[in-house]
C-alpha cells in the first residue's frame, strides 16, 4: 500500500510536469495544489490528476507556459483568456486580480475562459479570506450530470465555493458540487476497484448503479439531493451554468465542443462594510453557537465546513498520503515514459 509524504508527491508531480514541457514554476504550483487536495482528504482532485494532465499536454489541450490575456477590463471587473494553460495557473492569476480590484473598489469580479481543470475551488477562495475578504468561486465543466428527472448528461458537476475571514484555527470555507458527488470521487473508486453508494450515479438506461464503470459507459451523476430532492441541486447547477458558462463566455456543459472550466471569481472587501475585527468576531460568535448547539442521537460533534479538511491535513502531514496501487503504477509508468529515472 503506497504511502508518501507530501513533499515526495510534490516533487514527483513537479518532475513529471517539467519533463512534459511545463515551466518549473508552473509545474511546482500545480503539483503543490494537487497534493494539497490529497492532504485535506479530497483525493479526487489530488495526485491522481497528474495522469490526466500529462495526457492533455500530449494532446495539446493543456499548453504549459501559455500567456494569460486580459481581454476586457474596468475598475472592478475583468475577463481573462487563459489560452489553455494549466487551470491552476489561470485560476490563481484570476483570483489575484479579483483581490486587487476589490481592494480598490469594494468588489472585484473576474471571469476566466479557455481554462483547463482548476482543481479544488477552495484553494482560490481561501486566497481572498487570507486577505480579510470574502471569496466566491463558481465553475462549470463538461457534462456529467443529469437534470432532475432526466437520464441524459446535460449539466456539469458545477461546484460552488465560499470562503470567509474568521478567527477560527482553520479556513472557514464551503466547497460543494451541485451534483451528489464530484466526478473525481467516482474515478477514485474505479481506481481502487471499489463499489460506490447507490444514489450517486445512474447507468445509461437511467437505472441506479453502484458500479463506477457505469458512469463512464454512458451513465450520469445525479444532481445534489438525489432522487428525492434533486430539484435543489438541479437549480443550483443551472445557476452555475449561467455564471460560469454564459457570463464568462466559456460555454455551457451541454455544448459538444465544451472543454475545461469556465470560472467566475468574486471578492468582497469586508472593510468597505464594517471593520474586519467586528466581522471576524461575529463570524466566530455564529460558529460558537452552532458548535455548542444540541446534537442529534448518534452524532458526537458538529463540524463546520473546512474543519474536517483541517483535521485530515494534520493527520496526513504526520501519517502520510495513501495513493491507490493502480494510480501509483500509472504514475511510475508515466515517469518512465518521460525519461525520469527515479521517483519516490
């Protein structure tokens, strides 16, 4: 069972991306963000993506080193053309620009298109909260999700993320797909050779399935809420398509030539509304009330969004990160193909 320290995986990813033609700075950034996902427990967005990204570099879908262009801009908004560089590179620059604009104008909104998979949205929203601002990130991608009551893929998993500055010891961040689960979680189960819970996906005929292979054989993910309350996730998924597909110019998930992510970034400068100290105190008071509220039978604790990731990261920094054998064998094979003699 392969278990690695974070730095081992970061160095492995950096070597592989560099050998595939990425500038060292980009190779390092992407590897760090992928491994951060592993550390906080979201393996679906972790080192497993190295395999996918190198394949996309080879096909010309990812263009390492491509110049990001601002094609439209005013004092508080901008639209960026990522020119198909790594999604992480485009997303980091987009959030940096949104933060710059919010500092001057209370609100900064940046839309990005021609942008590859950006990974975990929380990484960018937290950039805003670390600057005492509220960060909001919304992204669409290719179609994987059936509408409520339908069996055909029409929508993307449409994640939405909010990060708020606080006095908590962990980032207060809400990062959720508008589907029952992210597609990557099904991919991880496939690599592990495991079944998935009923209620995640349907097969190509619209029947519930616990076999992850069925998703990749014409099946679809269900919207958040599943068969009973999926109208809620369906509605949120539509909102994501409008903000990150239509407004950004990146295109909607249903379009046949849809690639990568369309991403909507918004940053709100708290200081333009109230002092940051007062805001953080009120957020802390809110969390304190929730943490101390009465528990249902069978529950030991109420966890705040971002808290489980924080606890998981502390654990994995000490104990290491487990990588499925199948995933690691594919990474080793990829490294060998690229002429890398040694990885951990």
